[in-house]
C-alpha cells in the first residue's frame, strides 16, 4: 500500500463487515439532533474524511425500541455507508419506569430493558447499521452493575464478580439472539476502576465473548504507554480491540497496531477538528492536517453550554463550509 502508515490503512474484517482501514470515529456527543439534517451531515462528514468505522453517539435503547423505526434511522446509516465507512451506533441503557441506577430496578424492569436492547439492535440492523455497541464504561449504568462499590444488589445480578458480570453478558446475548449472526456487536468498557481491577475485567470480557461479543472497545485504553491497557486484553483474548487516546499521532497509532497492542484506533477530538485526518494521513499530507490543540473549548466547552460541538479553529468561511459540506472541498 502506497502510504507512510500501512498498519493504519490495512483493511480489517469483523464477521461479514470489511473495514477499509483501522481508524474508528468513536461515539461523540455533539448536541445536534442525531437524525436531523445537521446530525446526518455531521456523521457523513466523519465518514467522508476516511474513517473505517463511524460510531454514532449513545442513543437510548428505549427510544430505539419504541418510537424510532428502521425507516427513521436509515438516512443516517446510509449517509455513513455511502461515504465508504462501516456504520455503527452506540446503545445507551435507559429504564422507562425505574431510577437510572443499578440497585433499585426490579428484575422485571431489568428484563424489560434487556428486551429493549434486543429490539433496538433489530431496528438498527434493519436500518442498515453494521454494528451496535452497548455502552458499559465510565461509570454509567452498565458499568455500575459491574462495580462492587456501586452495585449493592442481593440477587443474581449483584454480590460476586460472576453475578456482576451477568447484566452486560445478558445484554450481549440478547442482542445476538434477536439480531442474528450478521450484526457486529461491540462493547465499550472501562478496564480499571476505583473498586475493580483489570483482572476483574478479564472475567467480564470472557463472559462477553461467550455471550457473542465481536469487538472490545477499551476506554480509556492507556495508562503510561498508548494502548497499554488495551494490550492486556489483546494478549489474553482472541477478540479485536479498539484503543483510544493519543492516536491522533499517526506514528504512535501505527506502532500500537504493529506491536499488537490493539487492532483498531479511535480518534476523537482530532476528527472534530479535521474529519479529513484519515485521508490526509493515508496520503502523507500531514502538513495539511488541521491539528487539534486539545483546548477543549469548541468541543467540550460548547457541549457544556448546550451548544453543538465544533472546533474554535473553524474561524474562516472555508472551514465553516467544510464542516457543512465536506465533499465540496475534496479529500
């Protein structure tokens, strides 16, 4: 391959889905209604920039299993796939009739939410999405079921490590049973917490693989070295691993793949600044990259104020047009 970073731009196969490269646009909240013209254009921009997979931000399984139909979602999946990327969507757990924590819902309420995951996955599959990703990281609901300091249940979903793995495994199992063998199932997990170790996470991941997991999305994926936490799963399990953190440096990303610390690299804020990063890196046009300065003003800052994510470097009209209609400015 005629690129300075062949590791990043080699293809990768997961089930029947062939990724054109190893770059993942991770699920990033962006304060645009996801199915609005602006939301669809945002995700089309990410795909047109050359990412191998675009993961749509976390979306309520209750909404996906209830109000939304495959026809509602299809324009979003089509926009991503038409630009050559695999289309994925993150599934966010929501109870319709119970508090959003791990301890108070009844088993009946939990069962309804697990069913919602199955129904949501079917809707996403029928809309043309290649993959779904339950969100089990960063202290959110599914992560709480795994955390011994948060999960105080006295039934078979709490207490022992085996029990605390059961909620996530049942969700993956339900998705696989409902949506079939073609849909790729990813799972986002935080590998180490204040109350659990990476060895505990090894037990969880083994349960997820047994339930039907295809791809493990490790977040955060680094401790001291880029992807060093992800590497521990990569060495132990025969499952593809996504790593995030520091991958905006293509030399670092290529090294992480080459040394077997991960299979796929997630690039977040850099793709907000310049969605064409994959195309430019592939072609060796590093000087043309609008580099993220990690100021967190236009992305996290705007989100904190309830405004759409953007980059403060988009000060001129050309960049504004590039955000709205990326194809007009070429790749």
